[in-house]
């Protein structure tokens, strides 16, 4: 997993809280990263319809969705997030040993199952839930 998911949840929560157009520079300052990284993540959120944008000098990003209806699995989908994965695989499918030849595929299945469980859990957490954890209920 990369840091994009955390950045996206942070950005959407901040935009929901502000309720106005926010520049990539202001988002970056709040997230504590650089504007180029923010723009990369926000482009994916825009493409998926989770944020709106405004061009120009007073441009930026706006979260205009219902925060109670945007769950974190939607954010993960927009970013094509894999929560459980590995870039290295043990064994070799061409080896005669069943352990060596079968381990990578077996573990890939386990990783896929774990990833599905993460997405299932994230369906139950909305941007509004994150907002409430920060500010308390009925506060923005």
C-alpha cells in the first residue's frame, strides 16, 4: 500500500470540513506534503467523481458529495489501492518441489482474500464517520 490512500482520506475530510474550494497548495500544507503529490491523488479522485475542480487563480478542489454516502472503499477504488500485496515472491513455479512451485500462487490468493476483507470493512466507514471522530457528532 502506498501513502495515496491516507492522503486522499485526509484531503476529503479536510475538504468536507471546509465546505469550499481549496487549492492544492492549501491541501498540501494541511496534509504535510507537497502540492505535486496532492494533485496526483486529487486527479484520481476527480476522475472517479469524488471531487469537483475549479480552474484558474482561485481554483482548487471541492468535495460536494454527501459525506455520509462516500465510504472509504470508494476512495480505495478510485486510487486502485491494494492493501495487502508484495513485490517479492518466494519459490519458483518451475521447480520440482511442490512447496517452492506452489507457494507464490497460494500466498497471492491469501493476499487477495485479505485485500477483499479490507475493502469490505472500509464500506462501513464514511467520510462523515472520519469527521465525527475528529470533531465529535454534529460538528463540522
